[in-house]
């Protein structure tokens, strides 16, 4: 009798065994979707991992039969099955959770889809631009580095022409009969890149991201599975899970970006790490591209784990943008501020607008005010579900009132006219977000066409594309935005970039705070002066002596890297140690604290000083669940697999202890 070990999309360890029908008109295979019974009445779609004959004398009476097959062929490749297994092991989750993340929603439902009629688009194919001397050298060095290392870092300053190098590498892969996966961190980046790549590759380019409908994602999945539709697939991190057949190269562009890390749900994977595993399964190469490498990536390149290729000059000899610091303390003291704009910034923006140029205004916080506070009693409205203050958002239409919104759970209330606690104080605003910057910009520059790009304005499927196209076509003069506008975008007429509060990112309780601040500010600076006009960047800051700004003025990543690695070595952080984070959650604080103490005691017995003390995070309650954390720091030269095995054993054991029953304990391997 034939049995099938089947992966079900459940957070349950292991696979489930079912009976295969003897009268099937086709031979079932691993990777095939099946519909099976689960419980008394439920049916669920799973994927066959393995087919075997029942052992002699094996009791099969408890095995239930497979109900039906949505298709007569495998929809999941052997490489995908191997990747799911690796994800479960490396990121300490179940293979069912890996499956749930990897497959489009429609593939986890019991229905087959009819192929949609393909719309033929007429593309005017153009040859790729010839490479200049620096790009040709980089291309040669990449091939040479790949001879020694499956992963190579292309460290090139902003606007050095990395994308054109990628295109030429892709053409070489296609000539060999291979396909390429091109990863970008943000949906917004796919818009400009898609247009650029389509001019060279036409309809042989596939695009895959979360803004697509379920039907569109399934169509692309099937086209990749067929193996004859696309030469290149461009997408965000989820594109890693497509069923590639002849993968030759993976590009991870802006490899430093935190968007490559999935936070929830499990598996909490990092696309850079998964890309390297996927490439190994296919015998493919990986190219990591960025102007501001992650500290761990640059460390691996300098120490021989990765190859390293550098492009230190901007394309066509353009100069890197000049960076100017403006002291906010001095400007406020001298009363030289218009709202959150210093006088010199206002003057510089007007100059650029009069010259027909465009301006980017960056503030890494959405909303209108960060919070409001009563002037009389100091009351600050907070979320009823989370330990955070509510952010003020102005109404989208006239006649509506402002609202106070929680950015963690979505709870909102109308903004009060008087203090709800004392009944007489008038709430005063504190902090500011992109909404307020947009409002102030409209008052200061009434003649300018101004738009805002953040998660509050990018609601519809095509919102990113429309906004970027409007700005590229010069129908917007000033674009206000969050980190969406900082990376990878190319606009010819942006001559000025301004960061309204540049030190806001420096004072986070995170060992990566300085690194991330440098990366984000250098990336947003790189949007200026990309097409011949000298670019200028104005950073308004209350911490003008911070060393990060000195490094930014010189575009000196290497010194920032040296300082950060010295500090991390001292305090046992990556790249010298690897981290596994543990988050405990429960609605009752007393039970959570008891469980935290129990887990800490157990882990200290096993890992000693590698286990941190119990951490109370800055936001210690979200969606009515209290939060505590622990951290394991494992030496880079120790066995990471062994550490995770020991940790898994301890987690299984502590969950049986009375203080830990009902406590949600979530491991996060290589947290960001």
C-alpha cells in the first residue's frame, strides 16, 4: 500500500501520513497538491513531501485516505521542498509554516484555476546601454570573484551604474539558458526598474510582489513553473519561493535594507540568507548590491567569505552630493524657523523651485503629530490595547475631524478638543510626521505642486507606480515621504534632498541604530544630483556633533564600519556573535513574568553568560499582550546548529512546566 507524507500549512511539527488511492489514473509524485481530511469535518490542501510503500507488518488502519488531487502534476519543485525543509530547520519553525509563507493563497485552497488569456504587449526592445570603463571592470571582477565565491558583494556608490551591470550579467545568463531573480526591498522600486528592464527584455520579464491580486500571483507562479515564459523575475522577498527551473543568478539589490527581513509570521527569514541557500540548491550565483553594505556583509567580504567588487565613482563622473548640516538648537534659539523648516532650508528650496528643479523632503515618521499632550495636566492619550501614545492624523476631507491612531493595532479615536482627563487643557502637539511636513510645505511654497508618499497614501494597487510616474514626469515639484523615497529611485531633476530631523534615527535602543541611520541618510542623499546638476543635501539636526554626520559629510562608510565593528566586538554583537531572540507574550503580566524567569533560569543553565537577562522592551504591550524578551549571543565560530538544537529542546521542556503553559514563546533567528 502506498503512503504519502504530506506537508500541511499548520504550525505543527512534522508531516502527516495519508493513504494514496490505488485506482488513481496517474502516478502521484512529490510536490503534488492534495486535499486531505483533517479532524472530523475539515478538509485542507497539502503538498506531498515523500511517497513510500508501507512497511511489512505496518498498521495502516489509522491512516486516512487522500480525498482528491487538484492537479495531475507537481506544482512544487524538489528545490522548493528542500528549501522549505531548510527554512524550518534554520529559522526554528515548522515546515507547515514555511509552506504557508511560500505558496500563493490560491494554492492553499481546494480549487484549480483556469489559465487566463495572456495579453500580448508590444514592447519596443532596445539594446542595453554599453558599459563604461568602471562598469566593464566591475563586470570582469564579478566573474572572477564568482570563480572563488558563490556570493559576491558589489559595493558601489549611489548612481555608479550598478543596474546596468546587472542587465549585462542577466544577458549573459540568458545566453546560457538560465533565468535570473532580481530582488528589491520595496514595491516602489519595482516601478522604475520594471520600465527600465522591459526596454531590454520585453515581456520575458515577470514581476512578483504583494500588491498583485491572488490570481495574478498564481499566474506568475505557473509561468515560472512552466519554465519557458520569463528570463528574469523581479520582485520583493516573497519571489524567492517561486518554482524556478534553471536559476543561474540571484541579485539582491540594496542588500542592507531591513525590508528583506520578515518579522511576522514565521518563518522570520532574511531574504539575503535565503537567497544564498536557494542559489546553492540550483548551483547558481548570488550578487549583493548596495552603496551602504550591512556591517555583517562587508565583514564577510573583507574576511574572504564573499567576493568583493567596488565601484567608487558615480556614472559619467558626476560628483557625490554635497551634505550640509543645520543646527536646529541654534535655529530655534535664534528664531530662524518656519515651523519645522529652518530659514536656510526655505531659501534653498525656493532657489531650486525657481530653477525648475525638484525637491525631496524626508521624514521617517508618518502622521501629523507624534503625540498630543495636555498643557494643564500633562495627560497623553494612549492606545487601550498597546503601551504607545496615539499619533495624530489630520482628516483627508474637509468637514472631518482629526483622529488619534495607534500604528500597532489600528485603534483610533477622534482627536479631543479639550483634555479628556482634566477637561480644561488644550492638547498641544509634539513631534511631527509627513502629514505636518506636507501641510507646512504647502503654506511656505503655495506655488509648488506637492505630494506625499507614505503608507497612508499608498492604498491602491497602482499607487506607487502612479506617484513615481507623476514625479518623474515633473508633475510634482516637492515630494514628501518616509523611507519609501530613500532607496534606489532615479529622478533626473532632483537637485535638493532635505531631512527634517536627521538625528531621530540615532537614539533608538538598538545596537544597529548608527548603522541604519548612516545607511538611510546616505541612501536618501543619493537621490540628489544624479543627472549632471550638482546635488545638495540638507540635514537638520539637534545633535550636530554626532560622528555619524561627520562620516556622512565625507561619504565615509569605511570609517563608520570600523567604529561600529570595534564597538560590536566589545559587546558581543554581529558579526562576531550570532543572535537568537526570544519573545514571550501573554495577556496576564504576572504569568508572563513568572514564565520569563523560568525560561531565563533554564537557558542560563545551558548557555551560561550567552543568555541575556530578561528584557522589558520599550513597547511592552501590543494588542493587549504583554511582552518580555531574552537574547542568546552565540560565538561566530561556535556551532549555530547545535545552539538551536539545544534551544529547541529547552523550549519543548519549559512549555510543559506550569509557569510556561499557555505562554507564547517565539524564537527569532538573526533578528533585525
